[in-house]
C-alpha cells in the first residue's frame, strides 16, 4: 500500500464560549480547506470531561455546548453533507485507539506537555488522569482516520508533535508486522500541522501577552461568536491599547503586543496580511482603527451569531447531523482500528 490519502481532521472542545480565537485560528481555516481536502471535523466531548465538572458545567451544559459547537461549524460554512461533522463520544474507536496509544507514549513525553502544566495548575495531584493522557486521545482522534493534515491554532503545536512521535514509535515498534501485512510506508502517516496566517494566536483584549481563552474570567477579554453588534463594539472600544498611533512598519508592531493583536485580527477577518492593514491604517489613531475593526467584525461575525441562534432552535436537526456524521466517521475509523489490533496481535472473533 503506497502513500497516504490526503485527509484533514480537527477538533474543538465543547466547553462553552467559542470565541474569535477559535474562529480565526481554527474554524475559519476548516471552512477554507473544504475545497481542497476531504475533511473531518469533530466536537471533542471526551476531551471536555478531562477538566473538573465545574469547568464544563455538568451534563445539561455539556449536551448544549456540543450542539452549540456543531451549530458554529455549520454557521461558519462547514458543509456537513460534503464532509463529516460529529461528536467524538459517538465513535468508540477514538477511546479504544487512545488506550493503545497510552501504551505507546512514554511518561517522559507527556511530562513535557505545557498545556497539562497550565491546566493542572499548582494542584497537579488533583488533576484527572484523563487530563494527563489527553494528548494520547488527541493522537487517536487524528490517527483513527490516518489524517495527513491538521489545522489548529499555535497552542496545539506541541500536541501535534506528540502525535507524530506516537505514529513514528508505533510504525517502528511494529515495523516487521506492518510490512508483513503489506503496508510499505509504515501504518500511520506523520501528520502535518497546518498553523499559518495572521491569527494563529489571538490574544486577550485586556492583555496582549495572554492568549484569548474561554476560561478567562473577564468576558471583555474575548469576542464570543454569539456576541451581538453592541457587545462587539463595546469590547473592541474598551480593548487595551498603547498611546501611540499605529505604525506603518511591521517591525515596529512586534514591540506593541496589543496593536499587533488588533492588526492581526483585522487582517485575518479581511483576508489580508498585517502589512496590507498597516498600509491602510499606518499613522492612524486607535480610535479610527477600532471603528473600522468594529464595522468589519460586525459584518463578518453578525451573520454567524445569527445563524447559530437560529440553529439553537432546532436541536433535532443538529442531533441528526451528528448521528449521520458519526456513522460515516465510523466507516473510516473501524477498519483502521481493526488493522491496529491485527498489527498489535490481538486475537479476533
Ligand atoms: P480547543 O477547543 O481549545 O480550541 C479549538 C481550536 O481553536 C484554536 N484556538 C486558538 N487559535 C488562535 N488563537 C487563540 N486564542 C485560540 N484559542 C484556541 C485551538 O488551537 C484549536 O485549534 N486539543 C484541542 C482539541 C482537539 C483536537 C484534536 C484538535 C482534540 N483532538 C485533534 C486537532 C486534532 C483543543 O483543546 O482545542
């Protein structure tokens, strides 16, 4: 069997408050890739429960957040008929492959994961075992489809490197058996991360050195996808800036994190580069630039928020999309898992 079929996979956690970072760093890119690749987009509900219940809100909130992320995918322009949209827990192959990867990944690898350190905080003894093993489940998500490309924001880079390490170690540990079964390029592809563009790391509107995040206690730190025009305007107008006009030169921007963030957001929303934006606004006061940013954001995000609200009225439709997607995902994942079991040496029925 020769080279791997090109396939995109990515996931978003249903932990509430989808924000502009999720949109520009991930979902907008998911939409763009649909023309070129076969795409699989997953609402990773098994990942959501790695955090304490207080973070994901409990069973009713989880179900409603799963539907909300699905609605966001569709509202942003993902076509669930041409591609696959589903929630992770409906395809048990993810959890099963993750167990096998728990036995491939080394403690030393997981000990280096910065996201675990951030999320576990000081009280590491009290973090769930699931939070620690999180990257193995993420590798399973991707490799259950032998996906070749994964669009994500910058914060997921280390997890994707681990996914490649797991794929490589599996290919090496079972090299002989894999070749015997006729796979000439190893069994798993070494997945390529797709991290590019001006908004791979959207920062908090309150502090240009902190990532925009669902868990920031201040709602003014982020633009939520469901924010209305007034909220968007208010949040950008209150966004932290420095006292100088916008520079004309990109080099200058690097020293001014808040300005760099707002210019990056504008560029990503307008499908331009930061240099284009500076050509237009270099020398302008922030008040002028913020007005343009508000207008652009409302024009781009308003219809998405509106469509999400409309879809929220129709949970039956959303559940149908997820069930249909899960069925089609399983058609791909089940034979991959069976081949993995054959490679490892488990006896079949
Ligand atoms: P999650 O749910 O935290 O975030 C979803 C996507 O949004 C991106 N993102 C950002 N991009 C730019 N700026 C920001 N401030 C920002 N905040 C979030 C994330 O990089 C991500 O692409 N572990 C993943 C979910 C996952 C996954 C997977 C991703 C599970 N399995 C398999 C890819 C492939 C996560 O927690 O994303």
